């Protein structure tokens, strides 16, 4: 799954370990003087779905947003340690963030479609990153392929010129995923992608996530433990900025090794 040349524009990168899409070592992060992550060592396998669970404030979203360095937009954030994406340390000062974010797509809690047509939403990232002028036929091919991948084509193919903001929340979230696909990312990071959706829409997005499994490495933050159990291969439990346990999802929910994990899963806190 992983493409060893995907971040080849990052100078000084080490050879990737093909089994893993993301590896962190001794990762610490501070918001000003507040430390949010403590010595996080994590190996996330390539091509599977990994869920991050834990109580509010435990560092799940912080860790997720560190992987493509979107958290750098906050000027008061400081980190130490390393984050490797496809074998390349994205913490290096000489890494090109445009290349990192091209390879690592991000989906947020609430859908954030651009105030453009459905068609222009899908093609936006491709135009931005490629900088090339594309023919109408090529544009239509890219749009259809992306919408097919997110199981949205049949619903919207007759109204591609309509405003994306007129779609349902479920359709908007699928569109936001579709918007990432034309630039061919290797990883999809999803921060509570179903938190704004009703149960039926949540089920539809979970089905989509499972459909994308194998084509992408997917990391999903969720407060919904039933969702983590349904929709992930491996699960990471975090508490107070630390990784407490990381194991196959079913094993974690049936026979967790750490008492803190057991207490959280059984609802004793969080």
C-alpha cells in the first residue's frame, strides 16, 4: 500500500518500513506551557483502519492533527520527538508541508464543503496541487471517479452544478472525503467524522469508511466505542496524553490488557 517515493521531495528522509504508514517516537507536544502528549510511541499499520479512543482531552485529536502538521497553524505549539509518514520524518524543518498534506488528507467533525458547486468542490484540490489546466473530459472523469469511490455518484450525478452546501450532512461529509481523493493521498485522517450525523447517516459513512479500507490507511478519532468496534481493525486507547494500549480492536474490547482500558470500556469514567 505505502508508496516509498510518496514524500520523496522531503530531503534527508530515511527508508520507510513498508509495514507501517505512521510511526511516532518519543512524541511530546505542548500548547504553550500545557503538555498535551507524553512520549507517544505508536506504529500504525499500512492499509487498515485504526481508531483512537479515550475520554475528552486525552490527546486523540491533537495526535491526529500532528500527523499532517495541521496543528502547526497554532503558533504556540511546540513538539519534540519524531513522526514518520511513509518512512519520512515530517517533523524536520526542511520538509515541504504541501507534500505532507497532499499525502495525508484530513476530514473534520463537521462537513466543510466550499461555497462552490459539487463539481468544483471535488476538483478544487486537484487544481490547487497540480497547477495544470485540464480538459472538460478529464475534469468530468476525475469528478465521477471520486464520487463513485465515496458512494455518492448516483445521488448527485444529475446536479453537479448545484451548491454543495445544499446537500444533506451525510452527503456533505462524503463530498469532503471525495474532495481529497483526486490528489491521491496515502492516508485519510478522520476527526469524529460522524459526530454531527444522525444514526442512519452515521451508518452510511461507516460503510464508506470500510469500503475505502485497503485503498487508504485510515485513522479515525471517535468517542463512540461501538463505532470503533464496528469500523476499525486496530484500536488505540489514550488517557491523559499517553498511549495506554494498542491492539486489534476485538481483542481490546474483549480482553484489554490495561486496567485503565477496561475501566474506560466498561464506562467507569470518560
